[in-house]
């Protein structure tokens, strides 16, 4: 029976039935004829011989021919398409058209008509570069420099601007941010239809880049950089070369599709800026001349390229490197499996996309990628797919179907031309005939012998006539294929789809890899198949889990260095930010073939840990398979789970994620990553915490007014006059508000730590054996630029975590900058009581010059310097950001260490080469001294602490001396710690103590003679007159030890209810970051509504820490 819902979603197939007869030979083909191309001529002939009705169209006629109607568009060189025909091609595909395309990346060398002949955009632009601008805006004469206005964040740096030999020359003694100049006012600089910015420039040996900015009339900012040489060079920049800069721009600009509009340009700015990367330190000199504008001969090519997977833009593909042989895959049917081609082959290969593996009810892929012919290097190593089909089911191009070959047709010779043309014809024929699978297989990717497999399949008929189809399932393992199940035969009407669900089979297999093969037959002939890799696993009792001992990660009794990488598969690259662009573990997106290749390469790089995201319970079955594959390759998994954020937990989601994938039993889990670069946000986002801030002020100071007196500064208030948190400016600029900011940072510590406490208690009930961490380095731990977003401090919640996790962004240039960050490692140990330190992310983007030698060398040097940081500061582990090379669309970045063809970039080799050194450096040398720190002295928090301490730390490190942080409260106890208060004042005067703090963990109650139960918040319901007993867990979140013996400084639990007050002794000392379940408090029989208040108290000094109130309501 047809699935009506799926049929609706697959409405597009009706569009495929466009005047086709039951055989492909009647199909009408619009063929882009390219004179002088042997392959174009041969392909046209072969299509005609196969019976296609071919209509040839030249560059000028192609758009019209496509619009007039076609069953198939054939591009013998898809790279070189007239720009004026791209929109017609895109519209054709949006209407469900079919395309045969040879040559990739498609549309990468678009053709324009210029000077009465057709040429590529690059050729036209080269002609523009050979001549001065059409209209000169600035011709420099002595004295003109006075009309330019300096803008800088370091006015103390010496600078000069002058005119020399018709050029504007800029000098600055150093750069750390920006040193730019505003041009004199301009009136409609691009008048007359000009769109190109043209100028000549050069720089000295220390000045590699020049920065330009156009601002539009609405204030929107658009910036570009050009690489400088030590000789004059002319530059031609088109509008798309200018990137949007949000700071200072109006809201509503810079969104998808927005770009610099020259017609609205208002002002020009030139100089040096580090918006897109650091510049070398020291003096810089640059020159610029003949600044002007020109008309764009390639304006027709300034169009939005269709975002069509495996086709365009070019980031949907990657270049062939060292490809010497092509061979047909054995898990496809359109191409004879004997097909092969050898030689030094050039072209491009598509980024891998979902292949329709598996069939979970309601989970169908938006596309199906069908690789047909694979590419191999001269060693026989797989490098990608050279010929493929792509079927689109959803989105803008729903209904379209592509047959693509990535080889550069201009490089083909002799019989390769004919063989490739024959391959292209067969692929085109397959698009126009017979039914296809959308997806098929099992609902899981990992299964145990004897387990029942749930099976399913969806298929559709694109032809103009009905199709009688049947489906079979079989298991292929160790070279033997065994039938599993057969679905009933059905007749698919033209343009219709069908789903088979509810099928099952008992798995008879041995442990190890296997393939579940789903085959679609039509009229007794197999026309399509999907081969789903599965893991047949056995029940294994985990012998041991990773744990923390003595400040080290330990497995099987041995400390080890967690040599990691943040992992997404290569198939995650080049996807637009839709709901699934990072969802590689989703049922229809997960592909074990991709994952397996990746893990093999990672193991060769001596990687023993991958960090991943796991955020949707639908991913649980795939997670099981992934963990099994990680076991095969001796790899641990640091897994970020949704629902565990300390300030916004979702315990039901967290429970399902953990239990559905059986994570508590897996010895492959390294740790749960609870929060991803958490931050409170800028002041508008922080406003959500204002009610909690007001409650905290009353809890800790007694009243807002008392806090203001102690600070000597008023609290910031909102429009309604209510206290609100500090502004972004107050977090980043020192001033009399510093005591208030210090109090707000302690407030943040408290709410974050209490939140982590709730999350970790819940999670440890589900899984008491695995470690808990949180990557806490938004923007780079200790960097100044993210301070206004209020990143969590490493200290916040460290009591509840098993290790701290800084991040290394912002570390660059000379080695000393990295070595100085070793202080952050020491800070992580210090605030956590000596727990391991795991640098959760570090890396650098190489986009847009991802394969340039200079960029790859820069990435490699950053990795080398990062490992110098790790080894010199005795880090316990680190994870590079990130694995897959290629363009990440949402970030406009490429941080990858592995190319799409599964060859390592130079940076990746650093993980392999430095692993022995990192493993040998786990044990820090003895402490040689300390550096006194006080976070309250810096409105910028830890960023200010590090800036103040880094030089002293680095100087000692270079002398072989290890310095560690300390405060005035380090090594003290509740009797001897200083009386200093948070935000100034003293504990004795009513300020919360700086070195004493407490929070409450588990709270339990017992009613009558019943046993203990956990209190989860809210009203505690009791029977009237029923005896109530309470007990609480107290956690020392301060720096001073709590004394348990009698005398001044003894710490106890203070319990108050109604007119009673009880002090519960500790029994013995409680060290910093340790907890203690305290003896019970018996409230007796409760007759009416009662509120019990708990607080820690220090004899002779005062109360401190969290105030816990429990409302008790007896039944009426």
C-alpha cells in the first residue's frame, strides 16, 4: 500500500515525467556545444547514436534552449558555462529537470562575452588588470595626506602618512589591532555603473597584507584584504571580495545573500588591521596609488550560484590529487563493474553525501548520493568518487536528478575520450528509465547475532509508465551472501513512490563487519541496490573505564595523554546551515564507510580520542555502531550531550541520550562534555539572570543597599529601576564599578556551580563510572575579545567536574605566545584542586587559501607551538579543531586537518609526531615558586589575570622554573583565611568572604519512619503532624579548608525553622572542593506550613555561602 505522506513529500517525481516515452531513446537533450573540444564532439555523437534527440546550443543560445524545454541538459564541460545561462539552468533544475554534467567543479570557469568574444571570467578580469581604472578617485600629490584621518586602537604607536612619487605611503611602528586612515569624502564613487575597486599597492618585507573598507550610506561595513608584495601590483576587487563586518553596522545587514552594494558606497578606509588574522609585530610600511573604479566585464557572472550538492558552488567538491586509476564500485548497478580507466587524471571529486543507508520509519534522506566510479592514487589508496548520480527529494531542487563525472574533459586523450563518453551516456540513460530506491535497509547499524532486524525500503518510479517492482534483502559477510527477507511485489504508477515497512529477519551472522544489501528489481531485473555496512557485535563486559587518579587520566592502571581531535566526518563539509548540516549521526545521514576510513587514518596519526556531538536521541542506534568502530581502532570518545547545560538542563533528553545508546556500559566513553563553550552572553542576554542577581545580592549582602555601601558604587539599574548586571563596557573597561563586577563574577560562579551540581548529580545516577567535563573556553581562554560575552571561568563548577577544559583560540605567531598560555594550564589545575587539564579545542582556519603552502605551513606551525604548550605545561590531553578539511559554510572557515581525499595536511602529522613527547611529559616538575593572583582586581576576570601574570610566568619557564598561581587564601583554613570580602569591604562588615564559600548538593528527607528520599525542589508535602527529618550534602567551593573541631573558625551547618535554630557539626575537616553528607536534622512533627533554612556558619566569623530554603506543607 502506498504511503500517502511520502507520496506527498515526493511530489517532485511528477516533474520527472516530462514527455518521456518508456524508453530513454526518445528523450530530448539540450546539448551545450563547445567548438574545438574533442570530448564535446564525441559525447554529442554518442548521445545521438544512443537514440537521444540532441539539440546543440552555443554559448549565446544555451539559456533560450533550456527555457524552451528539455528532458535532459547535457554539459560536456560543466565548468565552462555561459554566465547568462546559469539562472535558466538553475530554474530548470528547480522544476525537477535532469542534468548530465562532465567536468568539476561546475560553474567554476563561467564564460562571459567581452570584447566581442567569449572568454572565462578570469580571462576578462586579467584584461582589466592590465590597464588603469576607468575612473581614478585619488591621484596623490604632496600635502594630500593631510586630508586623510587616522583611526587606531593604539594612538601611542608612532606613525607617519606621506605622499611620495604619486603614492600614499603609510608607516606605523607596531600593530596590535588596527591602524587605518579614512579617505576624504567621496560623492557617488561608483557612478556610471562601475562596480570594481582598482588600485596598485606594495608593502615592505614585514607587511604581508593591506586592508580596505567600504562603508555604505546606511553605515554597513564591508572589508577586504589583499596580499602585498615588495613590488607594485594592481588589484581588482569585485563586490563579493568585501566581507561584511558586523561591529558598527546597522541591524538587518549582512544576512544570507547580502553583499556590498557599490551604488550605495559612501566612504573608503585603507591601512592595516587584524580583523582577519594577525600581522607580524614590529614596523610596517605600505604604499598605494591610482585608487579608482572600473566597470566589470564579468558583471553577468556576478550571480548567486545554485547551492546544489555535489555540483556547485565549488566547495561542494574538492580537487583530484594524485589520481591514477578509476574503477567501478561493486555496490551499484548503472555502470558495468568491469569499468576502469588509468592515467594521470585531473578534475574534482564531490564531497560525500547521504547514500540512503538504512530505513527508519519517518526518517528519509533529503537526497541520495550514488557513487558509481571510485578514484585511486598511484598506491591504490581510495581518494573519492569520480562519477556519481544525485537524486534530490527535498528543498529547492526537489525532483532534480544529476549524472556527473568529475574529470576535466580537456585533459582526456585517445580512447579515454570515447570510454568516458560511453560512461556518460549510460549514466544519462539511467536517469531517464527504471525505478530508484530512496533509502533501504535496517533501522540500526550495529546488531547482535540472533537479533531480529527491522527492515524497510522506499522507492519511486520516475518513468512515464507503470513499473512492476520487488525488493529483496540479504546479508553479505566473509564473502558469502545469505537471503534475509523479500517484500511483496508492487506496481508503481508513473511518478509515484512507495514504502515497505514492518519487515523483519533474524540475523544469523558472526561477530564482525557485514553488509545488508537491499535490491530493487523491475521486470525481473535488478535496477538499483543499497549496501548498508553494519557491525555484528558480541556482548562485551567492560573491563575498565577511564578514570582520574593523582591528577592524571588513567586507563588499565596507566596514565595516558588524550591525543584527540574534534571529529565530524568528511561528509559534514560544504553543507548549508540547515537542520541537518551537522547531523552526521542522524539515521539517514550516518555512513559507516566514511567513518571507517576516517578512523583508520586517525589511528595512523596516533589519535586515541575523538570529541563528538550527540544531541538527538534519534542518533542513539548510530552512536552504538560508532562506538563499536572506535573500539576496533582503540579510540575513546569525548561525547558532548544535549540537556546537560548547567543553566538550562533538559533531564529527559539527557536521560534518553545516555540510556538509549547504552553509554554507561561502554568502555569507549572517555567523558561526557556537559557544556559547549558556555557563556552568559552580552548584556541583553545576561538580563535574563537579573532576578537571580537580585536574589543573590540579598542572600550574600543582606540587601542591595548594603552591597552598594560596601562597594562604594551604585548597582546598575534597568529602566524600571531594578538592579541589573554590569554593562559590557563595565566588564571590559576598568572603573569605580570594579567591586560590583567582582561581586557579579562571584554570583556567576555560584549559579553556574549550583547548576553543574544539579546536572552532575542527575547524570551520575544514570552513569556513575564515566568522567564529566565541559569545554570552557569560548573565544579562547584568557583572550580579551570575548570578555563582553562573559565566558564561564574555569573555576565555575570545577568542584563538580573531573577535569578542566580550556581552549587555545587566539594563540598565534611566535612560540612565546603559546608557552605563556601554560599559565592557563596551571590555573586550570589550581582552581580544580589538581585535576587533569584537557585543552578541548585549538586550531586555525586556512580558508580561503586552503591548499596554499603558506597557509598550510601556518596551520602546521600553530599545531607545533600548541604541542610545545602542552608538553611544557604538562597537559593531560588536547583535541584539535577539527578533523574534516573543506569549507564550513556557517562559519566561513576551514579548520580541517584531513583533506577530503583522506590525506593528512601537514598539521595533522603533528598529532602523530608529538604524541610520544606529550605522553612523556605528563608529570609536572616540582613547583619552584608562585604568582599571586586576585581575580577581583580585574573587571575582565581571568583574561586580566593572565595578562598580568603571563610575562612573569614565561620568564620563569624559560629559566626552567615552574610557577603556579596562588591567592591570599591559598593554604589557609576557616580560622586563618583573610577577612577580605568580595567586592571590597570585609567579611566582618557584611561582605561575602572572598576565600570561604559553600553550596548544597544532595538534599534528602524522611517522613515518619520511612526511608530517605531525594528532594528535587519545590514544596515538600507531608502529612499533618508527621515527623520530618532532613539531611544535606555541603560542598566547600571556597579556597580555605573548613575546620571541624571546636573553637574559632569551626564550621557547622546552621538550620533554622520557625523559632528554632540548630547547629550541625562537620565531625572533621572538609578540604576545598570536597563535600560532606552531614548528620540529619530532626524537625519533629510538622503541623503547619514551615520553611527550613540552611546556611553554613563559621564560629567567630559569620555565615557564608548558599542559603537553602525548603518549604514544607502538611496536608490539610
